[in-house]
C-alpha cells in the first residue's frame, strides 16, 4: 500500500513538474519511479516464478528513463534500446501463458502499419528509421502477446491495459519527437507510461489484482 501511494505521488509530482515547467521536480522524480516498482516486486513477488525477469524489465526501463532525460539523439537511441530490451523481457515472461491468435494479431499489425507507414512516414532521419520501426514492432508484439495470455481474468485485464497504455505512451513520444509538438507532452507520456508499468507489474504479481494493495 505504502509503495503504491509513493509511486503515484512521485508520478503526480513528475507530471506537475513537466506541466508547470519545474524542471528540477521532473528531473528528481522520474528516476525514482522504477526503483519504487522494483521495491514492490521485491516485497510482493517472493512466490512469483519470474520475479528476477520482472525486476530486469524494470531495471532496463529505468535505464531507458534516464537516457530519455537527455536531449541528444544518441541518448534517445540508447533509451530506445533499453526499452526494447525491457519489452523483450516482458515477451519472455508472457510466453508461458500465451495461446497465439491471428485474429487478435490483426489490430496490432494494423497499428504498426498505420503508424510506421502513415504517421511516421518520411518523418524520420535515415539513421532513426530502422531503430524506430524495429522498436514499434517489438512493443506491438509485446502488447499482442499480452492479449493472448490465458490467465486469471483480472491479471489478464491489468497486463493487457498496461501493455496498450505503454504503446500509447511511446506513440506520443514518437509523434512529439518526430512529427509535431504534442500539447502537454509530459502529461500524456508520463500518465500513460506510469500507469502502464504499474498495471503490468500488479497484473503479473497478483491474479487477484487490488489497487489498494
């Protein structure tokens, strides 16, 4: 309960810092989000068979958060790579409970096609095109596999909503970075990202998901 409250308090402060231009607040709170979730996994995941894999995914996400705090393109690529690895770990975690479905894959295939060859078409530099397209394919695969998990309903719903919010968050980043500035980018990116990570973690750890635990 205490870590959940702390996590959302930090997330709220980060969003407030971004919205009102309080850079110090945003810079201090963002690197603390994933460590709090790691602490939650450590405390609640003692019986979870993929505890260390989940911690690894969060550590990689934490590295991605740090890299994306810098504005240089090279750091953006490192951040992209860190999150790509995190999604591969999530895919590894999901794989045991997945029953593949072509029908469920269609919306995600459509999203990748529309986003990469519509929204981002001719908007990326030559150096960024392949990394961004690969990343969008991997995160969409992660979300697709989340939709194919055969588990407790509450665990399924929590992880799936979290995975979709993760895709939405990264879509906001891509549009803001490569297409045109997004109104209130910190709010849209961090609110969807913060909730995404929390829902994925809680859904994986607790089939009887409770937001108050």
